[in-house]
């Protein structure tokens, strides 16, 4: 019986990882064929180079999904892939600042602060490429932006991981993050109304980003939680509210959960603090990262997608999340 179950799990992983590789390759091939502007990095450097990049990214997606499908390795490989994404993004930024315009999507440098994904379109009155990419992740994978794709996220994760998450719930979390989002929108609309010059808007954007870094160093490091993502970043707030448009959910099986609180040590998003677990309130700020899944010795923490089984729901979520991550590795540019 054990051998049969092991074979089934292995075959499921092979099927999902193969599907990821084929899907990523197909999507990138369609982009290479249908989009006039060179979207893949190698295509911008070498004519026809995109066709060399596609199989590499596709194989990377297949390999990563194989690792992520193993609950005992998913947290480690999520952080590794997330860090790779951040390194690629900021590496491109450095090259762009060094004068290599081909590493920039439009040939022009844009302020790489997550807040600008919202602030930029509100100020200009039109969507940007990064905003479209962000919204697509919200539709496809719910909150995966905050645990797989945000280029600032790995920095805060590294800072906050210096200690275990504190047990208490972040006080007034919902009120603070909602207030920050509303104030930001009002300020940007005011700047637009006053026709403020670009220098002032850029300086304010930089100031917002610097304040976020200060919060990471001051609060995230001492609390062991992603405080910047939870209460300061407006994109994180939009994800927190907008993720429910996506049908994926994570839940705790009340029939098997013993309230041992072992999972609290693995959640940096304040979704599994002791107070919320004991009161039955949980998952509100959850990003579905899955780091807590192997911590539960009774397998009470599960993914859900309509009427699919927990295992199939998790497999589907990893398929979508890793596929999106791999495609963005080739496309997401400043």
C-alpha cells in the first residue's frame, strides 16, 4: 500500500512538473510569435535569442514545481525562487542605471517601488505594464504576489527571519493598512489635480520607499513578521482584500486540528498568531505560501479549490503559481 501511494505521489509530481514546463514554453512561444516588441531578455540582446531562452525558462519552471510539490522542500524552494526573481529584477535595474537601456522594458527607468504599481496609474490615469502583470497574478493565483513575485519581498523576508515570529497579533493591523492605502490614493490624486512636477512626485515616491525600508529594519526584524507587507505596502493591502476574487483558499480542518500552535512558528504574515487560532479567526492576511503546511503533524492545514481534494487543489495552485513565476522571470521588467 505504501509503495503504491509513493508511486502515485511521484507520478503526480512528474505530471504537474511536466505540465508546468509545457505550459510555460507554450505561453512564452506565443508571446515571442505574437508580440512585436521583444519581450524576452535574450531577444533584446540577440535576434532570435528568445527561442533559446524559452526552453531554459520552461525547464526551470518544471524543476521548481517538482521541488515545490514536496511539502518538506516547498518552503526552502519558494524562498530560493523568490530570491532569484528579486536578484533578476534588481540586477536589471543596476544594468539599466549603468546605461544599458535594453534591460528596461520601455527604454526608460521607472521608480522600482511596489507602491508605484498603484500610484503610477492613478497619477497618469492609465495602466502600466507592471500593473497589468500584478492584476493578472491576483486573478490567477490570489495572494501569490506577496509570497512569490514581489521583488521587495525577499529583502523583508531575509530581515524578518532573524528571529521567530512573535506570538501576539499585530494590533490595529487592518485599520493601519487601510488608512495607508486611502491616504496614498488621496495624495496621488491631489498631486495629479495640482499638476505637480515629476521631480516632486518622484521624491515623494522615494520617500515612501525609504520609509518602507525603515519599517523592515526597525519592526520586521524585531517582530519576525513581514510588517512592511502587512501594514505599509498598499499593494499588499490590495492583495489582502482582492485575493478573495480568486477561488483558491487555505483552511484549517477543525476535525483534526488540536490547537497545538506549531504552525505559528512558520508564518511571517501574522495569519496564524495564537489569538486568531484559538478564537477561530485566521487566514485573513494569509498569502498561501504554504510554509506552514509541513509543520502540522496531523495535516490539518490544506488548500481548497471548489470541490477538488486538498492534494489536487495544492497541485493546481503550485502549477499556476510556478508557471506565473517562470513566465514573469522572462517578462517582468522595469
